[in-house]
C-alpha cells in the first residue's frame, strides 16, 4: 500500500481558512511552521471574542487528527486575545516552549 504524501503547509492553510470562515471572533490566524515536527501544525488564533486573561501562561489545545491512518497528524491551536497577541509580538509574554514567530504565515479574514 503506498504511503500518502502529507503536505503540512497545504493542510495548515485549509485549517486556517476554515477556522476563519466558521469563527466570527477570529481577527487573524498565524501558522507557525518553524521548529515543528513534520506532521505537526501549529496555529495561533487571535480571537476578539474570548475573555481577557490575567494569567499569561499560554497552552495550546492538541487535536490529534486521523489517528491510526496514513493522514495522522497533530493540530495544535493556541487561542489568544488581541492584547495577548500584541504582548507576544513585543516579546512580553512567551509562546509555548519550542514555538517561534520565525517563518510565521498570516491568514487574515476575508
């Protein structure tokens, strides 16, 4: 049985566009490929509808997708407020361990 080619960038683009289409609170989605595993997609979703947090420890939600299949991969989604995103960009709060803004791909709403 042939192995299915997994195109991480294409899959990340599909997730970002779908999330932007279905979540009215999203201001923007960022795909962070730098330093991630071959079958791992890291998205930061800037959401104006989530409540402000006083705790700036950031933890992504891990969605294991298509487990046990040739298309198995991890989708990690980190929801942040616009204020948190500004603090991340200013390096006042840190992304999760191993995450980087290097090579970030921005997906704005349509």
